[in-house]
């Protein structure tokens, strides 16, 4: 299938368009909110909320007998919110650390949810069919009304982020300073946790309980590689999440029996890997290249200074020195020969017929300037 056909289906094919829109909303909202979780070093919070939402889904079905998306979202949100508040309470009132509290609540709630799902599946009626899709997601089952609900809740979440931007920023970077300004950081934390819960539960039908944490953490982790500014990081995380959502939906539509949820997670994982390798700010490739250039520069400067000291000792800039002497003075003797070739190309050193090296007039001036700069730093 060519690219034109893909875009045609993305616009006019009902199922693909619906899944792509829902996945884009999920990626945009979860990426934006996940930024604050990553910056606060609470990446496990997304995993915890998504897992604690499972018993809420089961209880919502048991109480109402309905599988309507809004009912499921409300049940998941109540359970996720309650579990997260319980985590905050445990951390504040005991010596248990955040990661330990999150791990305990995650396992307890998720185990309780699995017990409830098992109980529901053993009931004699058939109304419970389809609840297991919340474990691993079933994006192809999204309907237009589901996307509308996701979009409304997502827009509400983003509006709240805009209104309380200052509080969330202080909560992420300097909670004590925010408290000193008279702001209630505890209330801001509860509000941020609440909208993070909403951002997570709207994606449970798409990627499921098990994989939802990746949609919270991965876009923000990728965006962090590109920038140090909070505003730009939130925007990039939202873009990365939306691109992964649409990309996963398209790729899964092109391959038979390829689930959409895991494909979306693989797409965002690919974006994270590319960001880690090639991001201009922290990319491993560019960092390695910068370190390599820095090592070459240091080696060049070291050889130049060694030759400058020898020229001063002999009182003659044109006095030649064998390669072995320069290697003995260097902290990296193996690189001296290559460094001399580089210096020769720059016109800073000369080699005589005996294979001995000396500084040129330009090289002596450059070495003298470098020595003066080093002396000024001391």
C-alpha cells in the first residue's frame, strides 16, 4: 500500500480514523501530564494508577451492569484516584518511600482487580464479555462516542494544566519555594495527581492497564532529551505521544492481526531510542562526538605546549625534536604521531630531513597564546 492510500484511509476509513484520533488524543494528553511525573521522579505513578484502575472498572460493572465507556472511565478514575491518595498518605505519615508505597498499592489493587475479573467472568450471563480488553487494550473497538469522551476529558485536563501552570511548575522544581510564597503545594499535588489519573484512565481502552504506563513515561522521557525548558518539554512530549498514537494505529492497520496498543507502545519506544541517540541536547551520538573532538583538541594542545616548552628550554624555536621525545612527554603517546600530522596540516609544526619536529612561526605564536591563557586561569 502506497503512502497516498494510507492517507486516504486515515481520512475516509471510519475504523482507522476513529482509532487514530483516539490514539492521538491519548498520546497528547498522557505525554503532557507525564512530563510532570517524570520531572518529579514519579515515573512509577503512571504504572500504579493504571493498575489501581482495574478494580474500579470491575466494581463499576458489578454496580451498574453497564460497559458504557463513561461508566468504565468513572470507575477507573475513582479507583485510581483513591489508590494514588492512599500512596500520598502512606508517604506523608510513615517512613515508607514513594517507590515502595507505589509498588505495594499497585500490586494489591491489581491483584484485587484480577480477582474481581475472575469472579465476573464466572457469572452465567454474557454481559461481562469484553472487560478483559482493559488489561491489554482493544483500540479497534473504539467508537466515535468514545473518542468524543476522551477528547472532552483531555481538553479539560489541558485547560487545568494551563490555569495552574505556575503551581505545577513550582511543584516539579521547588516545592519549598512555592510553599514560602503562600501557595498550597499539597493541594496542587492532589490536583496534579487527579488530572494525571484522568489522563491515564482515558487510555485504558486503547492500550490497556499493562501498557498504559509507557504512554505516560516514554513521551516525556523522549522530550527530556531535546530540551531543558518545561514549556517546550510539555509540547514535545504531547507531539511525540500523538505521533506514536497515529503511527501505531496506521502500522497495525497495514498488518493483519497486529494489535494496536502494543504497536503504539513500540512506536513511542522507537521515538525514545532515537531521542536518546540523536537529540542535540543529550543524544549519546552527539555527546560521544563532542567527547571525541574534545579529546583531539586536548591532545593537540598538549603536544603544542610540550613543543613550546622544549623550544623555550633550547632557546631556539627551530630546534628539532625526535618523535620519541615528544611521545615520552605526552599523556597519550600513541596519538602523538597523528597529532603532529594535524598540526603540520595547520602549518604550526615543521619536520626536517632527519624526521625531527619543530614549531613554525605561526605555531610558536599559537602555543605562546595558549600558554598565556592557561597561566591566566591559574
